[in-house]
């Protein structure tokens, strides 16, 4: 069905729809000054009245807060609104302006794209724009280019610092704790018994031909919780442990990297970026011979 909107001067247009729309409003002010408090109350009352005036609209909630707007994670009501959207409990969002909705370009773009994928519309009152309209689609494209440039500029110095740490052999990423290790008073990795003994047993079982399922069952029977406290170890957790070079005393850095700045997703580094190997970085829990034997046994099971 075509989406028809009537645009009235100084008024939110009302989409002509046969079904009832669940409409939420997002209101924000940047400070807690008295005048801003009043402004927030005015926004809330305004959008509540607009929703109630439309017989085809159902109030899905007024989400309002006092926040800087520079970081979406620091805006609990915005996050609550997005969670409700993900549960498919909202069809339309009303907000005063683009700047009230989000000021950080990258966060703004991510939120708009997610809402688009959920088929949720937004009306920006001050700009008189709807998310589904072609005008704002062009704006989103421009925002995307801006976000890419901003992210690259902001992260360039950070990446340089991380890379310098990698190449100097003093990267803090090398000291991340994994099952079987802990840090001493100086922050360096040391062996953590008796968890280290469990690690040795897992490598021995795998080297002897045990499947990941068999190892998982053994751990459960021994009442050994997973590193995250679960009663069952997943096959993926066991597989990652058995492939972790830290157990022979080495550290391989930059196993993953972010290819798409907009999505922020980590992907496996299969040679696209440099990797950095620190050998003999900390005490080993298993010998290199056992590590390699376990790896060969795993490959044979996967081929077989």
C-alpha cells in the first residue's frame, strides 16, 4: 500500500493508514537547568497531545531524558526506545529535530539504518522530514560519508598508538587473561593452578583423538564450569581454547580487525592486516609438542 502523508503547516503530518500505528516520542534536552526542564516537559506534553489527537495512533511511550547526546550509550531512555523497536512494538517515532535525536554522526547513522531495517519510520518535526522520504535518504548518504571520514580521522592516531605497542613488544593486549592464567602484582601473566591442570587435560584428550563433544561431556561430568560460569562448555569455547597459542607461552596480536567502520564488526584477519607474534612472552602451560599434536588430531577429525 502506498504511504500517503498530508503536510500541515506547523503540524505533524498524519500518515493515512488503515491499521493502528504504535507511535512513540523521543524528547531530549542537553542540560538540567530549570529552563531546560520546562522545555522537556513542553516536548512531552506536545507529543502526547499529538498522538492522542490521532484516532489511528496508539501511544507506545514517551521517552525523555536529560543527556549531552554525544554518546548514545549514555542515553538510557534512547536505548530503551531502541530495545522496544527491536521487539517490534513501535511503528513510528516522533522527535523534535535531528539534533535532538542524535548529535554524533556515526551513532545517528547506525540508529537510522537499524530503524529502516525494522521498517520503523521517524518524523523530525523541526526539519519536517520523514525517514522514508527521498530527501532524508540523500541526507543519510551524506551523513554516511561524513561518518566514515570522521571515524577514520578520530581512529588514525589511536590505531597508530596500538600499532606502535604491537611493534615494540609492549602492547597491553598481550596481557589479556585467559582460562588457566592470572596476573601477578606487576600485571604479568602467570600460571593459575588448578585451572592450568584442566587445560593440560583438555589438550591431552584432544591429542588422543577425543572429539569436542566428548571433552564437553567430560567437563560436565567433572562439574567444571566454563570460563563464563556455565555448567556446559560449548564446542566453540573448547575449540578456541585448543587453538590459543597463549598456552605455549606465545601471543599473536591483531587476529581480528574492523573492516567496516559503520558496522564496527570484528572480522578474522586472514592476512589482510599485519599480525604480530610475541614468542616466549609468558610461562607455557603445555609443551609445543602437545599443542601441535592436539592441532593435528583436530584437523584429522575435521577431515574424517
